[in-house]
């Protein structure tokens, strides 16, 4: 029986005891914990160990982040030299955002207290500056960044590491969704919070399942009402007709009424699936496009693309996500964002719908796919480019 896989992310040495207790708790719940110090990570010989840890997140179902008063080891691939370098833990968090798995974020209560004081003082300085200066809307972000940099250079951080921990917390607190932060003083706080949250998650799943069932019953009721209306017309036609042996009813109208609901459901499903391929959550939890195309798509290109997706879902059969670069191989796309992995099931659903259609229905389906993709055609966008278009 498959069980949920839970990835534990935190700095290791200062939170070693809490990580051990959390692992034991997860096992007692019947779930599978994933933590680097217990050999749960598959270390691909062709990758850095830090990237191997990140890859394990794509195979997990739940991500638990624990933030203490240390920033942790730095990630082996530095990013922008002008910015604070990511720690391994922050990179793991970015990966969790990229793949979109549920996250539970725990923050040491004393660190949270210091961070709130820091934000309070910074907020006062920002308010004071903007109230005294007439700043153009286009310059607000730049001005805010400069003020924050000056503020950080003089702020008396309780510990040197807090300068970097607070940078991490700024990213966490900027999320739009799945952004609950739970304070803790001991593992007991984490354990009780997870028990309550998972119980609520289970209840919510059961409630949604019941709601879907009720909606299906209501939909069936509406269809039966339509059939009843047509049968009533049939009976009235029979009783009013001079020729008692002749029955008249518009069968075409009856069929179209019944099938229209099915068609609308399929249309909604197609639109939803394509949207999930095109869009994803970025590092800050915003739902944004994954790519921009440099060349317009034709229905012929869309047909070749769907054939390519059919091959991908075979090649990635045992993966939960497929990289966007693999999905767009053959397109001229100008850039891709950090949220570059698309859920396997989404591509599988798109191909399944297309393969189930008759030849006469496949052409309008391709036109729909073509129109949606061309919404993200922007030839002037700069960035990496795939040079082998379909």
C-alpha cells in the first residue's frame, strides 16, 4: 500500500534532536519520512549531493520546513552575486514551491519574535520616508530596496546569522498561498500542530469528495428533468395528433440538450489542463506563466507537440513531474521560470483527452490548443532559446 512521503527540511546540526523526533513521529503515523542523515536520499553519481536532495522533493507528497536561528550551509551554485546566497535549506524550499507540494512551515518562536521586531522598526522607517518624500510609483520598489539595504547595514541583529535567516523569512512571509507559519518552542508544538493540520486536511478531503458526489447527483437530476420535459412533449403530441398512430418528438433537440452538458464539462477540463501546463507557482507563490514563445504555433505544430507529449509520458512514466524544457523541446521559447516542472498527471490527462477524440474532433481540439499557446507568444522576450523548432 502506498503511503505519503514526507520530506524534512531544516538545518541539521542545531535541529538534530527535533529532526530525529519528527522522523519517529512520521513513522508512527504510518508515513515515510525523507531526511538526508538517515540514508533516505538517492544520490545520483552524476549530480551534486545537494541537488540529489532537491530531486527527492519531487518524489515527496508533503514538505515540512523547520526554521531555527541558523541559516545553514550555502548552496553549491551561487546565484546573483549582488544578492544573499541561498542556503541548502532555502534551495529545498524553493524546490517545494516549484513543484507545488503542500508545505508546513515551523519557526522558532524566539526567532519569530526577533523577526517581528525587525519588521516593525523597518516598517516605521519606510512609512517615514514615503510620507516625507514624493516617490513616483515606478520608483517605489527600488526605493524600498535601497532603504532596506541601508537599514540592514546598521540594524543590531541579535545574532550574525539572523541577517540571512531574516532574508529567508522575508521570502516565506511574501507567499500568497500555503503561507501559514507555525511558531514552536519544542517538538511537542510541532507534533500537536501536525496532528491537527493533518486531521483537518483529511476532513477537508472527505468533505470535498462528498460535495463532488452531491454535484454529480444534482447534474443527473437536471438531465432527468430535460428528458422528462421531452417525454411530456411526446405524450402531448400523441394525445393531440389526429393520427393516433403517429408520434412526433424532436429527437435531435433531446440529444443536443443532454450532450451539451457533457461538452461543457469536456471544454472546462481541457481549459483547466492546458492552464496547468502553461502556468505555475513561482518562488513567491504567484501563479504565473512558465514560458514565453518566440515563434507562433500552428495547428500542425500543435499536432507534432502532442505526439511529442505522448512519448514523454511514456519516458517519464515513473516520475511525478516533467521538466518544462523537455515539454517544450522543439519550440522556440525565450525563457522559462524557476517553476519549471509540470505535474505528470496533467500531461497525461491532455494526451488522454486528445487520443480519445475522433479524427473529426481532433482538428478543433488542436485549434483550441494552438490559440491557448499563442496567448504566450512574445518574440521580443530575451533569454535562453531552444534552436530546434518543430
